[in-house]
């Protein structure tokens, strides 16, 4: 019994420490490494995007898509948004950059959208798809056509690698959308 009681103060101290009631002392920071000349050694550069590649610039996506056998062009600008039309040998879709500067750069987000064939899935099936997908969203436009969307926030250090990651996620959304459109009930049965 004495052992259990001895652990109570220790457990209480740990719990208070976790809640922020720990003593105000902070752990000592290690001194920066010194170079041979006695000056602090240079910090290792944090990984960042290539100087010439900024994922927040629609021109970067246009150039990247060109390397993937797709053509993209600015369709229009509205307020802080830049709309692109993209055509590849297998797909036609749009990309909308949002939260852009008046010059059309330093955008904060991108949204990819592709329209499907008329009819096919019901609204209940579209909703069921949305409940099974983490990245992709389906909706029905005013004309009754289903669409798939993928959106992403763009950060200042995002470059080619991050943009490719978003494009690959978008490709996955298109693939799932195509499978869903062929057989909504069958797709949903396999996704559950």
C-alpha cells in the first residue's frame, strides 16, 4: 500500500506538468557549433522550393502541365481568382487559383474541377461518394451534370514537388470519379 501512495505525488507532478503547471525553468539550449575561425557555424539551409518554381503562381502550373503533355492557358480573371483551362490527351478540366494578388500571383489556394457526363448518379450517390473520399468532392451543377473537385491550400515554400503531389492527388480523384460514373452502386459497395 505504501508503494501506491508514494506514486501519487509523482503522478500528480506529471499531470500538472502536462497541464502547463510545471516549474518556470526552461531547458538549457545547446550553444551553436563554432567553426574553426571561432564564429558560429552556419545553419543548415531549411529545405525550400526551387527559386524558379512557385506553386502559388498559375504560370508554374501551366509550365508543369506542358511537361506532362497537357496544355493550359488562362481563361479569365475575376477579382482575386485566376481560371485556367487544361487539355490533355485524356482529360479536359479547369483549375482555379484563389486569393491571388492583383497581378495574379502569390495565390493562396487552387481548385481543380472536372465535369462528368449528364445524368448517371443520383444526389444520394454523390453524397455517399463524398462520405467515402478524403480528398475528392463531387457535386451536381445547375444543369444536372456531376463534377469532381480537389482543392489545396498553397504555402509560400510550395514548389514543384508539392504541386506534383497535388496533381497526383487530382489524378486519383479523376480516376475514382471515372470508376464511380461507370457504376455508382458498384463503386460505393466496394468503397464501404
